[in-house]
């Protein structure tokens, strides 16, 4: 019954998905933006403890509920840990009404044909089985497009959908994320090619199959409307991709039916040095602004 309720919320709920899945490579930068300098930890365990404390502070804030935050993407260590005295995924769903997802990719290969494909994910089936037992609803997997290269983009999208089929076989909902780098000169052309390749892959999926898509905010507003309306797409969400929160919200509001899945744009302005009242107020303002852009 919980999965049916979660699917209903993801398909039609008003709000956005919080990306709380900073990996080992991006964690130092996330902590620095949160007001914790690199010298504050001496090993990876201490670093991950600090980022887990930040995520826990967000998830337990009165501002963080399913009324506006319909889902959250968790890092594997977060899934394996506790928030509010409960297993993390259980807490955010049962206590906050937020649908839990899990980041499963393990980083990127070196660039080939203008794209960075995902590295092989060792032990993926075992990880997906753990995710199901932990109460995870779906997964998120990221690769990167750095050029409007048709061969590279086709390979990137094909890899994403191959992995999505493996995720679907475990009863989980894949969020497919072929990120287009916002600073490239041929971004609009890359997005046109990406749309074509995604539509090809969607058409090849069996009827009744659904996936989710997490895409860079496009240069052309409403470019991804065919994906929003596609019967095999549960939801299209957008990453902030390095835009400030105000910039990301402005771009998002120009794309009908697309909702946010922001990371840095969500945590912008939050600080370890803030009192709980200051932190909760800042998070509430951030959530409200992203919520409003997502329902426009």
C-alpha cells in the first residue's frame, strides 16, 4: 500500500524532489557552502558524519514535509544511517511524508565522444535488494553530456535506459539523469539530440512501463513537454546544474509540468552556524520558492 501511495504522490503531487545525495567527491564543496571548512575533518568517516548531520537537520526541520517536498534522493550512506532515531528512508516517508529515492551511480568514466558515461556499478543487484528492504521507492543515476555529439549522446541515453531496466526488474522506479552541462556553447543543440534519443528509448519500453527523467533546465522553454506528456514517463524533474536558486527557479517556471530536483540551489543560504530558528526559516524560504516555481 505504501508503494501505491508513493507512486500516486510522485505522479501527481504538487511540489519538488530534494536532492540530498552529495557523493564523496562533491561533499567537501557542499560542506564548505554550509560553513564547514575542509580542516574540520581528518578522514572520510568524519566528513560523511558532518554531511549526514546536515542532511538530518534538513530532513527533521518543520519546513521539510510532503506538503511541498514530495520526494528526496538519498546517498547510500544516508540510507544506511538513521534520521530522527529511525532508518533514514523510513523516517522521511513515515514521519515527513516524503518519498525516498537512492542515488546508485558510482561516478563517471573519462570523457568519450563528448559525454561521460557512468562507471560500472559493482554489486548493483545486491544494492537494489537492500534498497527495497529499506523502503526506497526509486533510484537516481547520473551521467554527463558535454557536447552536441550524436554518437556520444546516443550511447549515454542507451546506457541510462539499460540501467533503468535493471532497476525496474527490482520493482523500483528509476530516475534517469543524463545531465547537459550548462556552460557548453552548443547546449541547445545537445538538448535537441537528447530529446530525440530519449523518445527513441521510451518508445522501445514495454507498454505499461514507467520511468522518471531528471534533466538540465533547457535553453528552449518547454522543450521537454513531449516527455512530460509521454505515457511512459511518471515525472520530469530538473536539476539546478550550477545555477543559483533564483536563476534555477526562473528557468524552471518557464517549463510547464517540470518540477525541481535541486541540490545546491536548495541548500543555498543554509549554514551550520545558524540557530535552529534561523536555519528553519532559511530552509522554509528556500522550499517555498522552489515549490512555487515547480507548480507554476
